[in-house]
C-alpha cells in the first residue's frame, strides 16, 4: 500500500513538473507570421488597425488625452505601415516593429497612467483578435 502511494505521488509530482516547465514566454518570430509585408489591401489594413486601437468612450479618457492618444495611434500605424512597406529583411523589420511597439506602449502608459493604460491595452487586445485572423502580420502587435 505504501509502495503504491509512493509511486502515485512520484507520478503526480512529475506531471506537475512537466506542466510548470512547459509554460514559457513565447516571443514573436518571423516564422510566426510568414513574410513581413503589407497586405494587398493597404487601405483596409490601415483602417482596421486604427479601428482596433480606438479607445472608445467607455474608458473615461479626458478629451485632451484622448486627442493625444488618437494622434499617437495614427503616428504608430503610419510608422508600422512604413516598416512593413520597406525593403529591409524580415529580421530587421521584426526588430524595428518590436521597438515601435515598445515606444507606443510607453507613450500610452505615460499619457494615461498604469491603471488606465492597462484597461486600454486589454480592450485593444480584444479588438485585435479579429484583426489578427484577417491579417497574419497582426500577430506581432500587443500580446
């Protein structure tokens, strides 16, 4: 009886160790999105991307901050469109896009504060779900 209990305990610990070990952070890679180029429907991509970044009115962002956020979002999308339309290698594009994502997140956090920025990022991430299925390259944005 004790032997069975020991074997069962060992197996249980092994299963938990495997599950805990398998939960690592996955960074985006070029292989996740194929080629980093603008989709054929450039205007649609830009419009959908801006719509996904729209904070809406339910977060209670003051008008002055909202206008700055919308301007920052337009600049961010424009920069991303320029990077995707460029002639750089996929690795270089990925590096630059990652840098732009970080800059954009810092801008939003600096503008809205940690709490409101967290709510905004959660909302945007939900809005990006449909965008990610429509445009493969969108998997690089806001995880």
